[in-house]
C-alpha cells in the first residue's frame, strides 16, 4: 500500500475479497502492527431521519453497541472493554458508518460483538433514554456555541425544507420524539447489503475476513428502502444573516454551490480550493486575512461533497470591530480568483502539494481503511489509487481558470454571522 | 541535542519533530503567553530564509506542518515523504538560532493570537471556568496561568520579549529531535550532524525556575454563571504527583485509578451516577501524568435534567467514599491495565502519535526507557498501589468547579 507510487502500485496491494455469502470488501493485509482496522458504510445517513425526528440516525448509531443479543448494555460494553475493542457507529449527512479497531489476537471476539450489534441490537428502554439524554446535552451545548450556531443558520438558509437543513446530530425538541419503533424501522430500511461498502486493513488474511464478512453482513436485508432525497442547490446566494449574540468575536460562515465528486471538474476544483482557502499557511485567504492583517486565527474554505448538494464553504472568526473588514477581504478574494484565476506559479505549487501529500493518507491502518471506503462510496475502483496523482498533475492553467470561474461564478455567497459584528447588516438574497 | 528515531517502514513518510524543554510554565512573570506567541513567530522567517519560505516549501513538497505549545514544552513538526527529511532538518536547524523578527510581522501576529484567545476562551464559559479552576488549583506554580496567556498581558508582548525568550531557550542543549517513519538511525544521525550539528553549543542547557506548589490545605470552590450556559457541569481538579514527581509506581497507579474510576462506560463513576442513580448524563475522570511538576487529576459529571450541581457533587463524593471504603479488586485493576496497555499497541499504528509520546516524555525529563517500560509498569500495578493512589483524592487538595446558567441574565 505504502511504497512510493512510482515504485510499487498501491492498487496492487488491495485484495478484493468476496465472501461465500456474496459480501465484498477491499483488504490490505499488513502484519507490521498486530491490529485490524475495519471501516464500512451504508447509504442514507442522517438525511434519512424522518421529518420531525432529526437525530434518529444519531440515536441509532449510538444504540447499536448499547446491548445486543443476550448481552444488555453494560455487559456488552464490558465485553468490548475486556478485549480492548474499539467499536463505534456514526450517522453522517449521507451515510451510516461503522468503525472497528481491534488487537489481532481479539479479532474473532471483535467481529462476533460487531455482528451482534449489527444483527441483534436490543434497543432496551434504559439505554435509549440514557443516550437520548446524552445527545440532548450535546445539542444543548451546541445551541449556545457560536460556531455551531453559525453552521445552523447557514444550513437552514442554504437548504430550506430539505433534510440537509437539520444537523446530522439531531435537533433539540425533535430527538425527544424518536421511539424504539422508529429506530427498528430505520435500521431495517438503511442497514442493507446493496449499499454496503467495506474496507479492512491489518493483520488478517482474505479467507478469515471472508468468513467474518458473512457473519457480519449476510443476515441483513438484501435491499435498502431509502426515502428519496431531492437534489437542491445552495439557496439564498447574496443573503447575509446576522444572529445577534453577546460574544466578542463574529463567527462567520460563508459558502455557495460546489462541484460533485464525480464531476470531471472536481479535480481542478480541488486545486482551485487549495489556492483560495484549502492550504494551511499558504492559501490566499490565509495570507490576506491572517498573515497580512492579523484578523483571525483560522480561515479556510473547503469543497463539501454532499451527495444531494455539493457546496463550497468556508469559515472564520474575527473580533466584532473588524468583522466587516474580514468579510470584505474574503469576498474580494472570491471575486479576484474568479476574474483572474490562479497564477501559473500557484497552480504548480498547489498541484505539488496535492500530489505529494497523498502519501500522508496511508500511514495508519484506520486512515487507509477510511480512504479505501471513501473510494468505494464514490464509485471508484482500486486503480484510482494509482491514477489519482496523474489526474492532478494533468490540470492545466486553462482548466484551473475555467473551473475557478465555474466554481465561484458571480462570487455571490450565502453568509451567516453569529456575534455583534460592527458595520455589518443583514442583507437579503440578490 | 537528544535524538530519538522510531523506525516505521509501512509508509514512505517521516514525521520530523523538534521539541524544546520550555513551555508556558517558563514564561517570565508578567509576560504570560510568550512561549506560545514565540511559537507563532517562529514561522516568520530567518536571516537566511524570508517569511513564508519554509511553509511554502513544506507545502510544495506535499508535506504538512504545525507546532504546539504546552505547559512544559514547545514542539515543531513536519510530515513529509522520506526523501525530504534532510531539507526539513536544514530549515528547522536554521530557525533554531536564526530567527529574524521585525515589528511589522510581530504586530499582526499578536492580533492573530488575540483572536485565537477570543475564539477558544472569550466566547466559551466552560473554557473560562477551566482557566479559573487551574488558577485556583495552582496558587504559586505557573501551571495556574493559561498556556496562551492572559489577554491583558498578551497585548503587551513585543519583539524584544520574544527575542529574549528565544535566545534563552532555543539552543541545541535544550532541544530534542524525534524522527519517526521510514528511516533508520544511521541515516538520521548523518543528516542531524550536517544540520543541527553545525549549530554552536551554548555549553549548558537553560535552567527552568519552577516554584513548588505549597501543600494545599483549603478546599476551593469556583463558580461561573453565564447566560450562555445551556448545559451545566460539575468538575473537580486534584493536585497530584506527575510521572516526574511521583514515587516509583505511583503515577502508573494513578493511571489505573483514573481508568477504573472514570474511563468510559464501564467505569465506576459512569455506572453509579449515569446507569444506577441516573443523576448524570455522563461522568468521567482523567489523570495528566505528563508534567514536569505536580499535576492534575480531573473528575467531571454533567447533571441529568432537574438535578442540581450540589446533588451531583454529593453523588460524586459518594462514589469516591465507596472507593475509599471498598478499594478496588484485582479484577478491576487487570481490566484497567488491559485497556491502558492496549492503547500503547494502538499507538504503534500511528508514527505521529509515537513521536509525540517519546517527545513529550523526554521534554518532561523522562527517558526512552521510561516510555518503553510503561506497559510493564502498568501491568505491575497492585491493588494496594491503587488504594494508596486514592489517598491523593482529598478535597483539601482540590478545586471544585460549577458551571451554571445565569438565569437572571438569560
């Protein structure tokens, strides 16, 4: 997996394992450290939370390891602990994930417990109420956290009446109404074989993995029954929202539509983002907002590849007195990049970073497994591991200029600010 | 300069770190935040390389970089493909003594640090309570001062403060080189001689002047009420030995105790307060072993709806009383040890984590052998050792913190 791409193929180290029951997985066998990491996902995620019940997926994720089969919650956790097994689930915006790390010598036990969690979760009343209270405590804290508040204001304006308007961690007041039946139903609809992707890395061979794959997944329904999620473009471009809050900094979130992962322009867009605000220490936003003017500790942009609304978002925080200046510097950089595009020098340097830093994604088992899973989710073959860097290298200045224009367009942003920014007022969408 | 090499040949990358044995606890009185501010200024260029040159090079080589300041150390690191290690060492060695600062770069960077403080602390009542708790726990020692510094002092820090601090601490004798990744010791040695080896020695390492905390006598209570608090919280910090100040085996016993008392959902606090009495939504404990001087043992709980923090504190004290009365079983100790030792195996999967582990240990005055022997020492902890460790958890050694909603202001 890890030798330099030019010397040894990363793709060749990936084994395609298919179990007798027809479950497939990507495997990188490696015995240097006596560990096994597995990452897997089902399509759906928090976007499948029923209307009025945001947080269903988060609850489901938190409850799968709160008792399964004959083991009530405490006994289940004790079994994990006694074998030092790290097992967790999470509901992200578009997918439901499972994460496992185990010592190789306890891997049989780890897969056995994970199979129970997936196939026979108990959803007992005690853990359901307890976990609900825990999630509620997190949501309460976030409800007064300026960064979370800005994210929420932005989300609600960008995707009105769409599942994306809600937090994948749930919404206060909605999580109360999720019942055990809701969780049983959600599990039945979402945890199915047809959207399952699996990646494993570490001290395990293909036949052993294949055997475990059947025990883990073969008993799940063949087809998921997901609710359709409509496509939506980021709305309210040009709008500026100010949420009044008595804090010394203005927390600013900004964004507009992005580019889908499988769009042919995605790779050039990645390069453009790196130049604008993706590259720590080097990006234009970093230089202009932080280095030259000392306006902030953190400023960045990123391409978020949400399945139903890819977007180009960013954030910063700056003292209220200088919020207007920060915002105008950021807006000016969007305009300038769309108008002029990057320079040849910036393009070369960005490409070098993106190509060179790919190797840093392959230095831990969990990171490798995570990346192999992501490629499967995005519909790539393992050959992409060897192809990816040449696609980055092939981006021309003309590509970058064209895609900067496409990505930034008229440079209109949806902006949400939490704080008491001086000289910044609300503005409606153009 | 001490050198640690941690070979890991799974990926053709290396993590290059330089650690200095000075942190915020070495800030001169009245100059709080200078260690951290200097860390920021270390990216501003040298006599040989202009501002941004190093960062742009790291980026162009596909590397990642950063730096961090703690109470006892400051460290700089890059993660790059193995073939670029030499040039990283060249630049890092260059800025060990060649830093070039002008008021033009110092002024905006001070604003950046002020924004960092606003972001992390000024808008967050929980972070403000933490600052107040530490300030109350350490009445004399500078662990009571926030790493980033107090705002009113950061505002006054200037170029001369930074350079004075820099000249005092940034020397080969005070530095530790840690390289983890796809490399072996002889190669690191050659590169180190060509780079760091050229920096003239100062003769001796700088000395840290650390006042010792007096024996605490009074239980302290800190309350912070703010309209922004939606989720109240109770926390308590005890003054306890660190791995450096502890008697043999004592720090390991505190590690086991912290895990048994508050490490995750099978811990005593979680079982009693969350599962059985249902007065908390979560609860836990940590022990900070890695410190040069006396350190902290931390317990916390978040109340369930309708439960007051006073009731929650009483519940937490009940659990500690139970622990004092009944002690721990061999099984409890084995369980905790299993988890702790497994964490060390998991750490082997990540070269950067390993580099940090060794770097922090050495920066705090420990040795490579201390790190390598940690698992065996954890496994040697006895039931009696843990019972003795519990004796540190006395209220007179502690500060209790209450994070409350300010109903009047809300």
